């Protein structure tokens, strides 16, 4: 297998999977009952085919429906709250993603369990970085206003802003990715930042 610099398309997923394993030793299981409402999201890397190169890949985001009670109209990754029938949080992520955009677990590859992220609204999100070659995504209109495929090349090079905000007495560092079509921020921005840093040698602004 050729190395990262060779541009060999087969090495892309292998490299991402190898990098994904390095998160595991650093991540204790989150104490969900103390940290917030357990939920899971999937950050899907969409490839035309498994041997595609990075330049042909995109990260899938959704815009949440404005009718939702929380985080309405915001950019997000597909996912939602854990339910009693879910075996684990990864199952939650795939179940919710299937309901929201028709993302199928069959044929998807889990690359990494990312660090958990809390939200000011009381959720503890467990993100998973996955890869898929699926093309036929369909938004569930009651939950998803639109689906956005942002190319990895654009994400790695788009303008980025930092702000410090206060919410209910707590201060938060907020990162904004100003892509050509949407602005990605909030907890989704934080997850995106971690993903780009760890897997794609991206450096965040100071």
C-alpha cells in the first residue's frame, strides 16, 4: 500500500481508519446520565466510490427544519436522541440518520468515534465519522429542510471565524465555517473542527 503522499486513492480510507483508531485510547466512555441527554450524530464522508480520492469527497450536513423545537433551522449532522430500543449510540446515529435522510448502515464504514460534545441545550452528542458511497439521500421534510454536500477541499480552505459567546452564564468558544452556500457553527462546527484537525492536517485559527 502506498503512503499518504502518493495520492493513491485506496490509501485514503486506510489512512483515515488508521487515524480513527488513535482516538480510542484517549476516550473514556461518556457518563451520559450525568452529562446530558444522550444523542448521537454521524459525520458522513461521501465518496463516489471506495477508491475515490480526497478531491472527490464531500462531508454531508443537513439543515434542520425550522419547525423543530430545538436547534431549528441550524446546520447539523444527521442524528438524534437515543431511544430505549437502541443497542448503543452508534445504533442511535444510524437509526436517526436513516429516518432523516435515508442513510443506510449497510455499506457504510465507521472510521472513528469522535470525542463527545455537549450543547448548551442539554444534549451530549456522540459523533461518529463514517464513510459511504451512497448517492440517493432523501430529506424527511418534518425534520430536515435540506441536505448539503460540502466538498472536503472547500471545507479545508473556506474562511473561518472565531467568537466567544456567553449562554446562561457559561462562556463558549464558537467557530464558524463560512462555505460558499452555508455557515457551519455551534456544536457542529466544533465537531467539524476536530475532524479536520485530526484526519486532514488542518490548523484552526487562533
